[in-house]
C-alpha cells in the first residue's frame, strides 16, 4: 500500500508487511497501542504501519521476560553461546535486506563505512562499499560474545586466612531494558543484546519511535533462532512505542539494568529515575567531538578522515566530529583542502551509488540545522562553506569559523556542522578539547611521539575514546565504547563491558575446622 515494488520485496524478505505490522513481541506478536507510520527520510513518504505496544502489554512483557530469564540463567554459558552463534549466522544471511531497511528508515548512505582517501590535486574519496556495515556491527559483537561464552572468568584471590579460598564470580542481573536511538537502530541493540544474552539475561527492547521496522525485522531473526531451539521468545522481547513505553521500563523494579542511548537531557532524567529505585543504568549520551590537527600532520590522511568524521551519517553519529582545531601554521592550507573536499560531496538518495551524504532523519533535524547556522552568525562566526537547506530533509554539510568558547560550539547539534578553530600550541588545543561538557570521542593528527603520549595520557584528552591519526568515529567492537562527563560514563561493546550486565559475587570458603577472622580479630 505504501511501498515501491523494491521496498515491498525488502520487507517481505524480512517477514514484514508493507501494510501493517505488530510492534510487540514476548513469544507472540501482538499490539494494542497506537498505530504509527515509519517514514523514509529520503522521500518523506510512508514505508509501513506499526501497531505499537501498550503500557499494559509492556508491564506483562516484563513478567514474561523475568520468567524466561529464570530459565536462561541456568543454561551453561557455552550452550548460550551456541544459540547466539546461530543468531549471528542468521543475521549474516539477511544482512543485505536488513541493511537496506536501515537505509530506508534512517537515511544512511549505501557507501557508509570506513573512508579511505587519496590526496592528489583534486581529492578523490574511495569509501569502502559497506552498505550493511551497521548490521555487520551486530554480527561482529555476536562473534565476540560467542567467544566470551567460554571466557566469562571470575578469579581466585589469595586469602589472608589459612585453609580459606577467596573467589569472585559474575552472575546475570535479570531483565535488561534497552532503549535505543534512531541513528543505529540495529547495532546499538546488538551491542547490548549479545552481551546481555551471553551473560544469562533476558532483554526488552524499546526502539526509537521512527525506526520500528528495523527493530521488528531484527527481533523476527532472533525469534526464528529461539523457536528452532525450543527457547522462550520472551528472552528477547520487543515493545515499540513512544516515551510512555520507555518510562515503563525506566520505572519498573523488575528491570535490573536500563541501557539508554540518546540525548544528554533525556539520559539525565532517566539516570535519576533508575537510581532512585536503586536500579543500574548504562548511559550512552551526547558527544561534542574534536579533532586536533598539528603542524606535522599527514594531510593526505587528515583530510579524508575529517570528511568522514564530520559528514558520515549526515553528521548524525554520537561520534561525529563537530570541532576541528587547526594549528595556525597550517590553518589556511588545511581549510582550503577541506573546503575543496566538501565541494565534491554528492548529496542525495542514500541508496544511490556515489552518494556520500544522505538526508537528515526528520524535519525537526532540519530545523535544528537552521537554528545552528543562525546561532553561528549571531555569535560572530562565519559560514565558510554550506549552511544551506536543500529540498526535503537534505542540507549542505557546513564548515564554520568561530571562537572555541562560543555557546553554539559548546553544545551538540546533531547535524553536519563542523566548527573550525585556530590554535597556537598543543597544550592550548588539549584544553579547548576538554572545555566542553561532553566527553565521548577525540582524535589528534600528528607524527610527534611526544604529543601522542601527552594526548593519550592522564593530562591529555578527557574523553572515553582517544584516537591518534584516525577519525573520531568508526570504532571497532573489540574495545569498550563510551565516554565521560555528560556522555554518561557507560561502556558498551568490547573489552570487559560484559561485566555491566552481571552482578559480582565474592565468596569465601573455609575448608578447615578453625574459624580465624579477617584482620586478625579475636572475638570471644
């Protein structure tokens, strides 16, 4: 009814209807909430309808998820890993239609991936054609979690008492609530779901209001594997809907951990509410990320990196570069090359070949872009390139020149506006990087090893991600992902992030007939 023949084929491949879909799953598909419409931001036309979950259905879902968790926690971790391996394989089989659906709902370009560029007289950007890179992130974290299933290690700690053993183990928390953002409708859920599942938890996913179809398609993939293994579907519940549905998860005492990805303002309120009931939260919030380009930087590496960091996903990543600090000796040269690169950006339908910048996700985002441009001018800044709104949700990626402490520079605007700022010495650049209230990602371009170690050391960048000669975005799943200050302090994906989905248990075993007390205390 709403879709082109091609879109209907993609939806059909993923088990979705081009007319109406249920947005609630707890072992069966249903929905009695409001009906919403998923909109393609490239055309502002409907894709399909979704019947959302109601608040009552979400409350019931939590009960079912808790029951599923009570069974799943008893399954040995390597056997949980086998189920996740099957989910990983099924995702891989369907990553093409799922990746296209992400493009349709979000507006991500086909060629989004790691940017590789080569500088000659005119810049040519050869972006790896990774249409399905965001789906691939879920596949990669599933691979990672399968390996973890045999490495969820505790530890033995030396006891000060004779014939005593001191142990530390990790056990699942219970039901994990996941509230994800529109810009990574598959990957961020995957980061959470894979680690939550492998550590023995059940999940309830409340996706962004504007990307329900990707969530439904992803849940159907998980459902198929759970069904094949005679496992309860409530291990991976889905509750599409508005903020009221998310609030049910936030306030429920049966949600042991609430993972939220989104704005700092919303995350602050969620954090307070979850903490007030002594729940745990995992917050991935705003970023106001900076790149520092030193006088010795390799510009053949720098220019394409800045382009990808600032323009990738049309500036709608939490790791998007929004501030660019250029050493005064190379300021004019770098700015000229960067403007030349921006002029070659092809803006258009994200599914068309050669397009590097798709649409903003919504009309509201276009309004934020316009307000940001107005603020730059009012605060004494200059529009170096761009600053224009095109048809529909399309805008021209923008470069400004402005003071580092201008109010508009201090906040995150989720659009492709890059503020360029001149600096004299490296310590000044570090201070300006750390001046903002967010602390997600940062990068420096230099060949000076002394500067590298200053940058990554305790007096360097105060962000959670501190890169060298790389863009601020494009993090791989092996490392923990997250940031400090108003970014929320949470860590997802790799390293030991899995521990956030567990409760830590310290156990002391006395294998003697004596009762020595710790610290040599004598009692009685």
